[in-house]
């Protein structure tokens, strides 16, 4: 039996909706740093999408005044992950996230190379690149410069 006949038929994550403390601040972060574009705006909400895609939206932001930062000690969603198309995109993302003070970690998972960051409300997310032909070999420290060099790119 396939996963479709034994499960619910899930295919992909189409969008994620977040409660955030300030819609203007979050729109600036997700557009200027991460690279989303505004699809629709409302006074206390915004719908963002990945540029060049046909989907209606990928990220919904709803302002909730006084929303507290995530409590690391309680059950909650850990992070969402967005994939980039090229390794150079990952290097560019690392630079933008670091400049914004949002980068909190990175990992080499064998099958993917990942960056971890937190948005202005402290919500964590991942930006990753799928390693062609990669195999899961646990989690190691990410050597992005080494990965770029191995594939013929110079580090930015």
C-alpha cells in the first residue's frame, strides 16, 4: 500500500500561519531578510508568498497585541523549513540572516544543509538546501565554505 492509501494523502505544506506581535515588523523581516513578497495586506494581517510561485500564499501573519515570546520550556511547534534552489542561495541567506542578527545555528544533515534563524518574535525557522544524492549520516557542523568550494563556487 502506498502512503496515499494508508494515510491522509498529504502532499506538501502549502502555507503556515503565525500569531506575531507586530505585523509591520514581521513583514519587513520576512520580505527584506528572508525574501518573501507581500501577496495581500490588511491592517493587522499580511499574506506573503515565495516570489515566482503560483500559490496564493505561503505565510500568513496575524498580529496579536501583547503576544508573548515563545516559551522554550513548553510544548510548541519547533520550526518551519523552507528550501532554496541552489547552494549559493543558502550562502546568500546565511549572510542576510547574520546581518539581521537572526541566525542562531547551522547543520549538515547529509541529505540537507540547514540554517536556523529566529524572527523578530523569537519564532524559529529553517532555510535548507537539499544535497543531490545526499545520504542521512546524522547531524554534523555545517562547513558552508567547504561545500561551496567542493562544488566550484567561491564563498561570498
